[in-house]
C-alpha cells in the first residue's frame, strides 16, 4: 500500500460528499479519466489510493492485459476502481470478450464512451456492475439514460483525447443537468481547484481529470508526451480528425499541434500506411490514434499527443497524489469563497410574512411544472430527430430542441435562486407525444404542448415581480410563439 499522507490534507474539504462519490465509493470528487494506454494500473492505484476514483483505460486491449492490469491494481490498493471500454472503437468479438472479462473479474464499475451501446449497458447492469457513460451532447445523455446507465461524465469540447461533442463544458453541463436525473461528473480542460469548485457549484458531482493526471509520475504516457504537455499552452491544442487509423470515421481528437496537424506529412486519408514506431512487436502507424507510451519506441513527434485545454496550469510532473492534493486544496479555498455564509441581521425567509412565503412556493411549483413540460419537449425532439432525415424538418426540430434545452436551464436556475427544489420529473406529455408514430402528427401535437406552455408563461408573467425572471420568461414566451408559427408553417407546406 502506498503512503497517502499527501492527499490526506484534502480530506478536510468542505466540498460536500456527493451522491456520485457514494456510488463510486471514493472520498474525493476527483475521477481519473479512463485514458487508453495512459491510465494503467500504477496510475489507477495511485489515484484510487489517494481518495479519488481511477478508471483503467482498456480500449481495444486484449483480455490478458485487462486481467493483468485489474490484478495489478488489486495488488496495490484495496480501493475501488473501474475499467473503461469504448464499444464503437472495438470489434464486436473483442468487445464481447472484454465485457465478459469485466463480469468474470467482478470489476465494480465500467466506464463507457462514444456511441451508446444499449446491449453492453444491459449486460453490465445485469451483472450488477455500475455503469458510467461519458457523453458529449444532451441527445447522447438522454440515450445513455434510456439505456439505464447509473451516472454520466459530461465531456466539454476543451477535453484532451477523443472529443465527442462540440459544446463548451459549462454550457453542456448546465444543459445535461437540466434534463437527466442521475449524477453527473464534468470533464474537459480541468486542471485547477478553482475549476473543480466552480463546476461543483454548477451541479457537477465530481471532476474528471485526463491531461492533468497524464502528466504525473505514475502515468504510462511516454516522458516525451508528458514533457510536451508541461511546455504547452491552451492554444497549442487543436481539434483534428487527422489521427484516424483504429477508429470510426469522423472522430475528432484534441492534440498538441505537430507536424501532422500542420500538414507536413500530406493528406492523412489518401496515403499508404507508414510505420513510425513499435510497441512490443506491434507497428505504430503514422495518423493512427496511438499516443507515445512508456512501452513504445520510434518517432514520437508525429504521434497523437493528446492534451486538453487545461494545459496552462500543468507545469510539472508530480506524483498523482501530489497533483490531486494541490487541486483539492485550492478547490477547498475556492469553494469557501463561493459559499461564504451571508451574515444577515434577520433572515428574510424566516421573517417574511406567511403570504409572501406561500406566494414564493406557489411560483416555484409553477416553474417546476414548466420545467417538467420543457424537459418532455427536449426528449420528444431528441427521439424525433433520430427518426427524421428530411433536412428542413431536422433543422426545425433541432432549433426547437435547442430552445427547449435553454429554457430548462433557465428554469432550473430560477428555481434554485428562489431557494426551491427542482423537480426531477419529465412531463407526461413525453409519453403521449411518443405514442404518435407519424412525425407530422407528432409535431402538431408538440405544437399543442408549446401552446400550453406559452399560455402558462403568459399567465405567470402577470404575477412575477422579479425583473430578471420577468425578462427571462418574456424571452421564453416569445421563443415559444416563434416556434409555434414556424411549426405551423412547416406543417402547412407538407
Ligand atoms: C491521452 C488520453 C487518452 C484518452 N483515452 C480515452 C479512452 O480511452 N476512453 C475514454 O473514455 N476517454 C478517453 N480520453 C478522454 C477522457 O475520458 C476525458 O474526456 C478527457 O481526458 C478530459 O479532458 P482533459 O484531458 O482536458 O482532462 C482520453 C484523453 C486523453 C488525454
């Protein structure tokens, strides 16, 4: 067992212990991303032993390596950890064996990424394994939720490695929190305690660290990669599809700019394969998704040097426990600053007249009713998009989806600002709408729902005194009226 005194300083954190920490059984709200190649047993054990939660990055790895690494973590620590797999990036046969291997080894948690694979989630859940899915959009989060996952990692576009969505972390986190009802962790460009405190204030239940833990002594990344991360700045990172061999098409990665991203090796999609390195007899090809590892030799400069936009704050290669302790220490300081209790002579809530409190509660209930309705709208639009190919209809449904997400986020914040509890429910409208098979008829029904929301918002506006909420509800009303007209015009053309 290793010495965990470094991270013990962080145990006095005033950050709340979250439901996700309970679910994963970790003391600190820090999760090591399941980085393929990089997050091997030494790093996973160091992170879990220091109080965080480590995922072994086992994408496309053979069973013997998974077995060896799982045993190696267990030899080093009694703390819990998980295994990360990527169904879409793995052949069906190997994936089937990997899932069985996790079941046989009684791995407690499996992390998944990229396309949602319902069958894999179902198999893991049937074996009593906790499933955490990383997602890059609201639509993916809803798919993963319907597959039955236990928690999400929301990945912002700032992330290093494969990047599934294009939204910045803040915006995506808010949107996903508005529509799902399982715990959510945040990933993408996180390397400081200030970010951790802010993201947790916004509702994330843990921060996921990739690049920040790649640049540690225990990571399996080659020293060349670690040193490049230490020297880099956020603008040295770039999203590119140039590194594509081994992966499904059109998969973007965030890497440090190098000779490949600068085009010095020509078009990555038209050339014959060229070997630029070697790992225990396995050739490493130019334009492949392999990043330099301790076990590799060759020309590292043109390889995929994954790094997130959090590199600015990474300027050394400490142990994982040291990096976690310093992030936690600063997270505590920032959490305290963000959550300093306000000193009041008398509490307006306690001394407010009973009728004011009742009015407040009635308003919160009405906002929650709208939140449930908008959430239903988000889910209807996501599922409808999956069935529609006509570009004009897609564009219309996408626009409505975008608006409904925005109003969910606004309502969520408004309810919280008033000291209320947000409803986790989705309106019954969702089931009713999805029972309508014909898309045009469903859109007409969706419009009836939008009309209902618009009417309620108009009624509410007569009673809302708070100027900020009044303004937001007015915008919400206007956007619903616009969408009602757009859908009616679209349906009239059909
Ligand atoms: C070197 C590297 C390899 C990665 N490999 C995987 C992987 O195999 N599976 C996965 O789910 N995510 C992988 N990711 C993405 C992480 O899960 C996570 O989203 C990302 O690291 C967060 O951004 P950050 O690196 O800025 O902290 C990888 C990221 C990096 C940097």
